[in-house]
């Protein structure tokens, strides 16, 4: 079939697209920023449509000639009235897809009970109802906690268990939950295209285990070969306080933790198993919780995490790209601009630049970076311990601690957009160019657009730290590259000498 996938840069969508391609479908993706797809391995196998889901013209262009639409976009970490934004986007898609003759919607929502819901669950439910009432036959799959390498739910469980020898927990730690492995979610999504064309309804999906959240935490501990953690229920931990607690203890920012914590106030268990009547279970059966954890840990150890919660762009940091220099006219902008020549070749300097951040650090005044990260966490931001997906290689759209890779020209240019909380917008650029003497020139530029008086005071307040951090970065990045280049040259020379000494016996005799 010809299918359109929305949310293709997200956790589920980024894994679904290659599986649809492998199943023989022609795939088009609708994204706001096509550059975020430039480094994904399947980018040259799909058609890319650019646009916003609330733009009817862009949606109409995207659904033209499409038979089925996967609706996977949602505003999990959004500010403001995200419910209205999700409602508007779903209504636009429903109307335009119906007029274009789309024959199937496939939607992924959340398991939920009847009655009052959290605003995120309520919004997820409403989006499903809009699609079900669109006149386009809709399969609305409803899943609970998704367990897989890089999923928000799994990362919350992992970090809580890894960090805390004893766990203070809210009352909902006793609620029953039916987790599902991400591989089984993807299986159901792909197979949803085989459901009879006239089916228009919701289906609950879940794994084979029904557990309490505390059991999930200790199930992870067993698979990670850690002692099981004692858990104490504290009635004072409201959802808001729990979100702050999760934000401090784990790398998950409060904006992403809050909707998950709110959903855990309810028991998330399948109420029906009708999915078995239209889609057979995967070969070998559904994946148990413990096996899902084991698979996720294996993927992490091998560095094979396809997508991650880190892909989520948080609205706390502006998603607007850095304006070009001519556009700065008439605006207040602060710039820290530094250059340094290095005897190391460009590839050596670039190797250090591309591996910056995460466990590799930022090459200058680590205490200042850590302190700024903790301040951001306390304020509900992403903090510094979000890390990086791969220790050596970056891709456009990657999260990098509190930055986002906004532009990447491999071997030459890296631009990072800040996602920390501040009264303004910030970017960090790093450029490597060849020098005439065989070395390289390293150019580093920090750019800050303040918002109001608070933004100006913020810049001048941190200026003393910048006077230490940025010069140190330039010096240590180039010095590290020169050491690595010298080490590589020494290794190559030693290898050459060893080869010269290892002459065949008949040559030595001659």
C-alpha cells in the first residue's frame, strides 16, 4: 500500500517506517523539518513531505494518492493549550484525508479506564475519537507502558532502579499495569493494514504480564543483575511532586515525565482482547516484560538503539533555527567568537568536535557545566545528563545533553541549539576548515538572543563563566586533537618500522 506516516521523527514512528518498507509498502512521511531525517538509514527509501499537521494545504499535499495514514504525532512535552493544538491537528487530518479518499487510519493511543482522565490521556482519547468519526475506517490501537531501548517509560524505570538503593514512591506504585514490548507494538501497527477495510474501532493491546509498577522496577533490577530495591509508599508524593522527583533523579525532563506519571494514576490493563480476532499474535507469542527488559539492555550494550526519547523536541527550547547574520540587524544579540589554529589535520579536530558532550564532557570547567545542568533540572529543564545517543557519531536532530543538533555538515560544521531554560535563545557553532600548512583552523561561536530585560541580565550574569568556559573549550579541543594526531602518527611509524624489520629470511641472507 501507499502509506503516509506522521510522527516519523518520534520514538515509534522512527522504528515503524523501516518495518513498513521491509513489508513492501511505499512510504511517505510528513515532517516539519526534513533535515532531521538526513542521517537516518532509511531516508533515501521514503518520500518526504514538509509541513505542519495544522496546515490544511500541507496535509492535502501529503495525503494525495495515499491509501493509509499512520497518525503517530502528539504533543507529549508541549506548553500551553496542547489539547486544543492536538484537536486542531487531528480535525485537519480527518477532514483532508476523508476528502482525499484515504481508505484507512491507523492510530496509536493509550490504555485508559472510564471516567475522569489526566489531560494527556484525555487528549489521546479525543484524538482517537476524531479519527474514528472522520468517515475514514480507523484502527485505534490502545497501549499501556511501552518497554524498549530508549523508550521514556523504560528509561524512567532504568534510572530509578540504577540510582536508588531504596525507593520512595507514590501510591500508584501499587497500581496494576500491562506493559508491552516495543517490538509487539510495531508488529500490531504493521499488521493493522491487514484488518478488513470496514473495521472502525479501538483495540486494546498489551503484553502477557500484568504487574504492579513496583514489580516492574524490581523485574528490571533482576535483569540488570542488581539487588531488588525496597519500596516505601509515600502518600505525600502528588503527581506534580513525583514529576519533579523523576526529573531530578533521572535524565527524563519534567515535561516528558509528567504525562507518564499522570497516566500511572490509573490502572492500565487491557479490558478486551478482540485484537486476537483480527491479528494473530506474533510468532512465538507476545514478549514478556522481563524479556523485553533483557532485549532493551542488550540493544543498549551493543549501541543498537534505533530511536530514543531523546528524539523528542521540547518546547522549552525554541525550535526556530538560528537566524542568518544579515537578519541580526535591528536585534539585540550577544556573541562569543573565538578562533584557533591547530597543527592537527581537520579530520583529527573534527573527531574531537563530533564526540563532544555526554560522557566525553565539554573540555572546559566541568564544575560550571554540572552546576548549570543542576539548575536547569531544578527549574524543570532537561539538565546535563540527557547524554548522547552514540559516543562518537552525531546525527542531525540528535539530543546532546541540553543541546539539539540543528545543523551538521560532517567533517566541517556543527550547530547546536540550546534546550535549557533561559530568558532567550542560544546556539553554539563549531567549524573546522583546512589550513595551508596541513593543519586546521577551529572557529567557535556562541550566539544568544535575549528576551527582554531578564535575557540581558542573564547574559551578563553568566559572562564571567563564559570567560573561562569558551576559551578553555577552544584550547582543549585543539590540544586534544593534536595529541590524538601525534598518537596516530607514532602508531603508524612504529607499524612501518616493524614491517621493515620483518624481512623474509631469503632477503636477509641476500
